[in-house]
């Protein structure tokens, strides 16, 4: 089944433009009468039928709108900016393994910096990549992504620490631990240069437990993907 994402689902007629229209017409080469599935940012889905196509948009007839239950646990991944194409690869894989929200945090030892002038353009690029990845792997929803101005800002925006929530910082120097099966899991990973001592202190004060992922030191684009996959598989 061809699956695409729209802003908001309602029964009836819906016009689809932009990248999703291009995907339907140029990539999947759908025709009038073909059946597709629509998903929206509110976690809903609906069957739809292609009603008409023009150069600018695809018109579909939307059927009953159904809510899709969110998977448990909810997983937030805090990752630093990573140099080059490895950032794109990391985001793509985080979609596939089941991250629900991605927060870009400015690690002290990160090589890449994101200034205010380029932030929105970069985030728009990342959102498009996340949407394409979710469409490709069959995710029910597109993970959210945002950028924090500082580690303190990132921590302040997290869900509150509760008995049913877990906070983990990936540290290759830490003992290999058992990743939790809490209802909400936050996983923070560092850059290639590692997490600075004062950052580790701040994370410990915020209730983060340091865990290792084995004897090998994983790269910055690999470690968060492995951790999210393990947590998701445990439930």
C-alpha cells in the first residue's frame, strides 16, 4: 500500500501538493482510481482513492479517519549535530528504529554548529528527510525534530522525571547496563569527541543514568540508533 503524510485528515475531498504530490505522480506513478493510505501529524490514518491529478496537485477522496495508537514507550533521542552526510543517515535510521522525537543539542565537543540564520532552513530539510523516511519504512507518524540552544534548554523541555520515565546518557566509559522498559525513555548521545565532564555532571543532576552499549566505541551516528532500537525491541 502506498502511504503518504498530510497535515490534517478529514473525510471527503483533499488536495495534495508539494513533495507528496511529486512522490505520488513521479515516483509511484499512481493513476485515477488507485487506492492509497494517508497519515497525518495527529496520528490518524485513512484509506483514500485518487480522484484526479493535475500538474500541481493530486485530488483524493478520503474515507473514514481512524486514530493510530502511539507505540510504548515514547522515545526521545537527544543527538548532537554530526558532520556531513552522517547526520542525514543518523536521522533516517532513527526514524526506522522508532524514535518519536529528536532534539538536536549543542554539545561542547561537537564540530558542527547551527547558527540562528541557518537553523530554520536546516530543520526544514531534516523534517522533509524524516517524512520521507517514515513514508519509506511504514511509520504511523513522522518523528518531531527541534533544536535546543543549550543543554540546559534541552533538559528543561523534557517530559518530567517520574517512576514510569527513564533518562539515559550513552557513555562508552560506563558499564554495560540493561536498558529500561519504562513508558517514556529519553536517550542522549554525544559527539565524536565525547560528552564533556561538566555536561555529564549536568545530566547526572537531571536524573540521567550512564549506560554503555558494549566493548566497542560506537560512532556518533551509530550509538543513538542502536540504543533506540534496543529500547523499542524490549517492548
